C-alpha cells in the first residue's frame, strides 16, 4: 500500500505589490477594529501568515507601514472627490456629500486617529508621502475648473476641510459635548462654508 505524503502544499510566493496591497488591507482593518497602536509589522505579519522581517522588507518600519496606510486612505479620498466642483454648481445636496466623504475618511475611516498617532509618536517626517497625496487632491479639484485663482482657492478649501475634519475626528466629540452641540454640528458648519470658498470667496495666497 502506497502512503501519500502529508507534507503541506508549497505556499505560492506573492509578488511585492500584492503583498503590500494585502498588508494595507489588513492594516486598515486593524486600525478600525483596534486603533492606531495595533498597526504594527508584527500584527500585520501574523494576519497574513508572514514573518515580521518580510513585512519589514516591504515597508521599512512600523512608521513606514502606518504612513503607507495614511497615503492610501487619502488617495481613496481623492478618487471620491472627483467632479466635486461641477457637483457643487449643479446639485444643492453636493456640499453635504463632499463634507461627509472628507469627515468620514478622518473619523470612520480612521485617518484622524492615525495621523494623531504618527505625530505624537514623533514620526512627523513620515508625513512626507501624504503631502504628495494632498497635492494630488488639489490637482484633481483644480482640473475641474477654469478659474484662474483655482489653485490657491482649492488649497484654501482643502486646508479648511482637512483641519476641521481632523480636529472633529480627534477631539470633536468632547468639544461638542462641552458646548451641547449635536454630532453633526461641525459637518453642518463646513457644509455652509464649502460653496462660498469653492465658488465665490477671493483666493487667499
């Protein structure tokens, strides 16, 4: 009687881009389920059945992994905000939709707590890739208008939206409670401001 080998099948070697994508998917889930402190090389490696050294090879450090995750989330937001200028001009509900997408990215999507974690960990230099992603966001919106002041105007609105969404995600619940405001108070305010800055306000260099 011939015995079959019980050796496990050889695991397929995954290409680098595939490993990075899978790692970022796992990192995002860990962020949402357990918080920024859980986004580590070891935790991601455990989830993927890979060694700490393997994940380290693809991201360089835990801070590199966290920064790649932040960059990925901002790029997703860039895609979500395509055609926003035309939407604001033609759809009365568009400003709230845009505000919700940005605020959700920082709150529900976890970008706010992750950014705070990176900064408080002293890894500010790792925010460099985010700068490129934010610039891409500005370029996407500027490309949708022929306004000669569009570049400065859009930088103004991206600054306003990003800072307010970040603040609302990190400390907003506590401030709103102190002031007796409802959960959507900051979103309501940003919704009223957005059309003015995007379509009417003079650019502030």
